[in-house]
């Protein structure tokens, strides 16, 4: 008897005009699992990620989150359900301070709209100050509490990534999806990020990582899905995936894969 | 060793709002001349119009050059509901705001899909349509000469200038409080997030399209309130309410006052209403100087006069820093 | 029947040429700088008013007057570039802020013209003859025909510059990606400056030629700007030729509506129509070009 998966991608298929970008991709993520999604350039990782996060709908196939079908639900419905994401190109709100950026992760918990807010005017102040405390704690977790009042321009790329993660964590997601979190980071920053993800994993956070950096993903993930040319070519533990002929072929070339065996 | 006092989080206080309103309430007591009271009413009218635009463009980042159309529609609806349907002023007020809300909803649903320049041009087209109809549908709108707005009455008698002034001030106070509440609350944060990055806001669960539509409707209703203020002050509505010069005044006010600031619309309105009084000495140069003022502010004071005092959004940052310090203090105390 | 239609089409073609030329000018500036120039119609106003000034007040012959007019509008364009566009771009102002800046520029140009010429309608003398000219059953005049000729000429000139010269290639590259263009050694400020001057030149000449037909006054710029905007968003802001076609279409619609329906509501109905087109096709009727690029 296995635990039901938290995310289930079933027969995902995406066509752009005449080009089949994603062909029949399926995988599952169990609660507490850290799943990696890798593949060479143009393998369809980003398209798959976009479909799971609701940025673009699949041509066919289904996406299930916690027993609910979310295939064609728009992007804004993901966060209240318990899915949070970060961005490869940092997309923080430039006009807001670091703390306010993290607070935006809590936005769906606030009353929605002017009248709803006015009706709950009494409790709003309390909610705001509690939210701020929580946001500060998240900034402490990523080690940026002393930057709370800084503008976004004052951050380095690595720091901005961490703020993005803190912002995603603010909504208390059950599934955290990270889009190439290590891209553009230096070694120290990448190690720091790896440690942080390890702590999150220890706390039981389920994660989906799209990544280029193979070293990073081999250390961070329990299981890895490998894609090539829009097709899933492997799905298993890092060790299994490393031995997979198709994976070696996709990454290094067919001949290397043959030589290995 | 004395226990260090916790730094107070500088919650942006509502105090300045009350200061502005108190000054507003004192004006009729200080200035006896009807001319100055009329100018003060014009200041409040423009401030209300511009607060709506400030929320829409300064905070949510959605430009609408059609605000004068809603300004004019509000005034016309307020007058027509009284004249043609015989509604009482209070009911006509509610009715005209509801009417403008519906119109802006119908305009916003399709147009808010457009972005930046296209949105600007499309809303400008809407203003020209509204103005064209107001000018041409003479049987209904009275064409160029417009329609008369019934004077406000209290117990059967027309209320005097001071009474009208306090009515305008009351309407302006409601808008000012709403404007300030929105900016300081999580809703203001949400609007700024949409302005900065719609995709990221969406990923965080913000219903971007709905938010934009709501802000557009709210800002249009604020424009309509301004139109009604104009109507009860001047007792006449005509097509000049949605002419180009209103748009120019609006942009001048928000640019000089400071776009996306808390008090820019009020400060800008004071200046734009006072400026022509000072500029009358310049006679024919007035228009050119108006343009030069906008330009100088855009280039040298992009956050406007209000920005000099407020430092755009600085209070948000200060508050965040103070939050962090307080939390650090708490942690330190827990450890010791 | 047919005669009436032909007259209407001719009138539509004339006005449409002017709207098209302004739309074309707007689009050229937008293409190189992503800025909507609110002062575009003011260049046409300057063209008409300078024609009056140099030909009537200074009684110069028309070629000299046209030259003097071109100097004035190009100077105005340079003022717009150095006084508004560059300072704002260097301060990293948002595109819409720059748009508001050009609006300020338009107000200043209008205000200065007001100081010089006052609010009265001025008689702008025709460059060519207003004498009736008979072509088949149509009666027209050479001034009217020259506008249509100018429209075709400027359209071809723009096409030639954009697609047949190295300089035009730089212009197009800057429009697609100013930063990359800069890396490849293209000075985008120069390109933008050229586009301001070139479009002011086009609008100025259009203003000079339409002056005798519309009558000249310092307030005429705004209406022309608005018609140019509508032309550009109707056809598609992304391409000068789409914008020009949009202008022709608006001119035709105006004329046909005035001829067969009521001239009273011609203008608002056209704006409503354009709004509806925008709803269906957010980047204009012919505007796929830009939509694809986003």
C-alpha cells in the first residue's frame, strides 16, 4: 500500500503548431520526495514546468495535485492550493522592499478586495503584524533578515534567488517547485543553496527541481526524471539514472553510451 | 544595564490625512472670499479625480487616459437622474456612481487585456467617443451649453456656498481615506506587485485580471465622485469636462505631486489650481509654462513634490527594517 | 451614384493620406524608440503655420518657404530629442513616462505657437493651385492630388530607407533590441534622433499641404495627433506601412460615413469601431508582426 502521490503528471502532451514539444510525459511525486527534472537544452523541461505551474495549458494529458485535477486551472489558483514556485530569471517586485516581496507570498491569506478588507478592518492590523513576523522568520531562514528593508536592486543574484525562495515558502506550500535555482550562482552560493534545500527536505518539504547543474541535482534529489526531445527517457534514483544508457546517450552521445557497456 | 527599548515600527500613520482634512475644514473659517472657497473646492475636486488615477497608474501600473470621460459621465448622470427621473440628490449620487461603475466594468473587461501604449490609446479613444456624444446628442445632453445641475437643498432651501464646500469636502474625505487605506494595506502591496511583474504576482495567487478590473472600476468611481463635486460646485455640466485640457491638468497634477505617492494628488492639485492664479501675469505664455512645468518635474523630480517629503515607498522599507530589528531584539532577549 | 462615390473616395483619400502620414511618422518613432510621440500632430501644425508665416508674413516664394519650414520642424524635433527623450531615457524613465514627456512637449509647442500666432484661424496659402482640375468626371485640384502623391512618395521613401540601406537595417535592429544593437556598434541614440527628424519632416510637409484645405490654427495639432494615433493602432503600431494603411482606412470611413450616413456621428463611430477592432485584434488589424515578437 503506497501513499498517494502529491503531484501526478499523466500523459502530458504539448504541440506548438507542427512541433511536438512534449510527448506523453508521466511521472509522480510522493509526499516528502525531492524530484529532479533534467535534460539537455530543448528537452522540454521548461515547457513541462510551465504546464505544471499553469503558465500554459497542455494540448492533452492531465495534471493532478492532491487528488484534484488542475490541468487547465489558471496560474493564480496554484498558490492557494499549496503549490509554490520560483523563477529562473529572478522576478521579484522591484518597487517593493525585500520584506514586502516575501509578504506577497502571504497575499492569498489576506482578505481579497476592498470591501472584504474593510469588513475585516479590526483583525487586519493583527494579521499584518503576524504576517510580517512570519516573513522576517523566513528571511532569517535564508539568512537575509538584515536586508529586510533593502530595495531589490541592492541584492546580488544569489540573494535575490533566496528571497524568491523565501517568498515561495511564505505561502506554506506542500509542493515547492524550483526553476533552475542554481543557474548563475557561484560555488559558495550553490553550496549554500544546497544546504538550504537539504534542511527543507529534512522538514519534509516536497520539491520539484528543474536544473542544469548535474552535480547539484544528483546531491539534492531522491529521484530524477530525465527528458530528451520532449520524451521521458528515464525515471529513478540518481544512481539508476546515471547508469541508464539512454541518459548517457542523450548527454554525451550514442557512442559513449555503447562504449560504457 | 537598562533594557534597550524596542524600536517602534514606523507604521505609516494616518495623521497626515487628518491634518489635510483639518486644514480643509478650516478654510471657510479663514478665507471669507467666495473666490478662494471656489478655488478650494476645485482643489478637492481635482484631488479626488487624481487619487483614482494615482491608484490605477501610480500603483497598479495600468494607464487610462479616459479618466476625464468617467469624470464627465459621473457629473452628467448625477444631473440627468435628478432632472429626467426626479431622483433626490442622495439617490442620484448613488445611482450615478453605480452607473459609472457599470460603464467602467464594460469598458475594462475588453480593454484591460491591452497593455501600456495600446491601453493608453484605447482609453483615449473612449474619452473622445464620450466627448463626441456629449457634444452631439443635443436633445439629451444639451450639446455645447450642457445641462444645469439642480442646486443642493436642505429643508427646502438652497444651501449656501459654505454648505456646498463642506459637502465637497465630505466626499473628498471619503475618497482620501479610501485612497490612503488602500495604499497602506496589503491591497496596495498587491497593486504594486502587479505593476512590477504580473507573472510573478499570478504565481503567488494574485488574480491579476480581477485586481486590475477592480482598480479600474474604483478609480472610475472616484473620477465620477470628482465629476459630481464639480457639478454641485458649478451647477452646470457641459462637454468641457471630458475635453483634453482636463486630461492635461490631471497628468500635470500627478506628475508634479508625485505619481504613486500618498499625498501627491492633493499637493499637485493645490499647485495646479494655484498656478494659473500666479501665472496670469504671464498671459499668453501660460500654456507653454504649464508644459514646461510638467517636463521639468518629469526630468528633475520624477517622484514629484510629494516625493521630496515622502521618498517614494520609503516608509515601506523603513517599516521592514524596523520589523527586522525588533525581531532580532526579541531573539536576543530569548537567548539571554 | 458612382460620381458621388468617387468624390467621397477622393476626399477620403486626401484626408486619409494626411492621417496615414502622421500614423507613419508615429510608427517610425515608435519603431526605433518604443515611444508614442504626442507631439506628432504639432509638427503638422508647425508645418501649416510656418507655411502661413513664411509665405504670407515674410512673402517668400514657396520653395524657400518650404525649406524654412523644414528647418523649423527639424529644429523642433531636435528640441524634443535633446530636451525630452534623451534626459528621460538617461534617467531610465518608463516608456509611458516618456510618452507623458512628449505630451508636455506638445503642450509647449502649442503654447509657443499660441504666443506667436494667437488663436485665430489663419489663411494658409496653397503651394500648388487650388484651381479646379478636371480628371474625367471628377473635379479636384492639384493641391489635393499632391497630398495623395506625397503619401505614396513618403511611403516609398520610408520603405527604401528601411529596407534598402545599411542605415535602415540599423534602424530596424534598434527597434527589435536596442541593447543588442548597441553591442553590435549601432548607436541607438543616433537612430532615434534620425527617426524624430525624419518623422517631423514628413509631418511638417503633410501639415503644409493640408493647411490650405483644413485651414490653419495653432490648435489643429491635437486632432491630427489623435487621428494619427487611431491610424497607427488601427493598422498596427509595429509597422509604418500598417499604420499608413490604417490612416487611409480612417479617412475613407470618415468620408463614406459623412456621405451616406450622418457626418455628425462619423467621428465617434469610427473611434468605437477602432475600439472594437482593438478588442478582437489587440495589436491592430495588420499587427501580427509585433505580437509575434513579444
